C-alpha cells in the first residue's frame, strides 16, 4: 500500500513537472515567435499614407512569403501603423486571421480608393475567410476600429504625402 502511494506521488509529481515545463516552453516559443515577427515587420519597406483624417506608416508586404506572414504572430499594432499588400493585378484575394493576436480593420482598395471595409475582424485562428466585393489591387490592414475613428469610408482616397 505504501509503495502504491509512493508511486502515485511520483507520477503526480512528474506530471506536474512536465506540465510546468510545457507551459514554460510554450511561453518561450510564443515570445520567440512574437520577437521574430516584430523583426520581420520592422525590416519591411515603410510607406507613409493618409487615409480619412489620419496618417499611417505602413509596412509593405511585397513577396508572397511576406504576404503570407502578414501581421501574424505580431504582439500588437500601434494606432498609426498598418500593413499594405500590393497585388500585381486586380483580383479578389482571400484573407484570414491565421496566427493573429489582435483584431483588425481590413481595407480593400482599387486605384488608390477604398472600395470596401471589413471592420473589427476578430482573432479566430484563421477559420473564417474575408474577400472584397470586387477585384482590387491593394489591401491595407490597420488596428481594429481605426477606420471608423479616422472616418475612412468607401470612396476615401489613399494619399501619399510628399
């Protein structure tokens, strides 16, 4: 009986130790992914733009790899930051929230004009897909609710200040 109790305590202790080790490893990996995503984000070309009554500093995701990564794994996005996804030709792209840690507004643009807005897109692990109502040539992601705060609406022009 005493031997069974000892074995039970040993099993429980090892289980708890494994759980704590897994938790620490999981936190370490999440922190590492966030740091890596931030470095990748900061290495992209910058582009200053005006949308509605706000100015944004966009990071430009040009390559397929940059576009696939997008803002995924990034810990946060400042109110004046965003990411642009220029498309080689007008089309109807599909976007999702894979690896996202915060909500976004997705702006669909064509010829430097907002066509439609997908407001406050929630973090959902990439289950839902988002597409514009018509072919577009640029997608911009900004922090959730910024489109409303900046009075960005369909037909709002995208301006490049000098």
